[in-house]
C-alpha cells in the first residue's frame, strides 16, 4: 500500500477538514468531486465551484465528475429506498464509492478518504449502513473517515502505518460544533455548507421530483425547472410562475421549443412558462393564475400576452385574475 489517497471532496466543511487532516500527515492527496444538479455547495453569488476553490487553496489536484444523468436512474429506483424525502442516500454513496474506486485505480491511490461522521446522517452514516456501502462498493477496509475514525475498526492504511490513527478523531452525531472548532484551529475561515447540501432532502423539491416521475417527465431538462418559481399542473401541463426578477430571467433562459411564455400586459409581475399541453384552456388558466400574482390582482379584468417558443406569434387574451394555492392543485408550489 502506498501513501496516496483519493478524497471525496464535496466542498462542504466535513470534506474540507478530512482533506486538511491528510495533508497534515503528508499523505499524497488527490480529490474527486461528484457534481449533480442536486448539489447546493456553491455560492449563489459566484459561479466558482466550491470544491475547486478548496482544492486550489490546498494545492490538491481535483477530478470533477458530472454524474447527473447516471444518477437519475438511482433516484427513480433506489435498491435501499429513500430517506425522509427523495434522497436515496445509501444507493448514492454506493454509486459514488464505486466511481471513486475506479478513479483510485487510475491515479494509483491506495485508499479513499471521506468527511463522513458516524451518526451525522440518519440514513447513510449509521454503522449498519456504512457496512453495506463499503461491502457493495468493494471498498471494505479502504475507506478512512478521519473525523470519526476512532469510532470504527482500524482501516488498512491505519493498520499498515500509512496513516497515524492516534491523530484521527472520534466525532459523532449531528452537531457541527466540533468541526467548526477544528476548522478554527486549522485557520480555515471560509467554507460553505457546514451541514451539507442536497436538494433531494428538501421537502418541496422532493414533491416536485415525485410530480415529474408521476407524469413520466423525469429528465434533466425538466429537473432544471424545479429550482425555479411556483409549480402547478393543469390538464397534465406543467406551469411554472416566476417569484421574482431572477426567476423570470431563469425561466426565459430555460424555455425550450414548444414551451409557451405568458406575461401580463403593461403590468410588472411574473413570467410564466407552460410545458406540455398548450391548448387554449391551459393558456387561459395559466394567464389568470399569473395575473393573480401581480399587484393588479384585485382588478376584474387584465390582458395577458403569450407566445410559443421560438418566435411564435405574440397573442393577447382578456382574463380575470385568479390565485389558487399549489396545494389545492395537488402540485408542489
């Protein structure tokens, strides 16, 4: 066994600390980041990838793998089921560990390092779940968890003296106070996601995922819409209404061929996208709903403009503003 490790670096606090602890022991370290549309460990005000920033700061080579397309099938059919929402955490870890194992062989690393902490995640970081993950990924004894290592049997790199087990920690549970204190001791002041970040654990986002699966629309193009606006269904059509200027801009950028864009004429307010059935009844419903989210919603009559993408004729219709909750329409808002 050589003195080279592959760290799973999400860009969150735990993985940052695990990387730093390896570097403190002079372990040759490379990192891998698994990128999906469900990750939230990136600053909204910056397009910089958080794992990249961390890797650059530490002088560590980073391998970025966008695995979204492969991951979609796991979300639809997880062998080990879901957590509280649509998070297939055990299957997710097995999938990523298998990918890491392949990369480990390519770069000549001997073991894998993660920021996992015993008991931190209720589904995937129980001892039983951790054992299943290691067994099914073929990495038994080769996954070192520096923050929590003393709560487990020694790994192969610890047994062989590659890593000093005495310098490992015994953190458990969901509190991040020990990690925040450790970060301070290392002089690490900038970090995202001290509690991690995955949209699949969010209740509203999970409901939107279920809606796509139910309507056989679960693909990357439609998933991109789930992060934007208020969501409704009418006659099977997906209707998304912007909440603010940023949402409106995103909706216009995401709109694809045959989508319909709806706005209220001469009134500041939301942009609405219709995907699917674009019959007049659906457009009329979406327009009335859109008007219900403007400051003029108290009026008895407004004019809406709608247009099919790309370059369809701009048309107008007269509607009465309506506001109805997403719950009433049995769709995530």
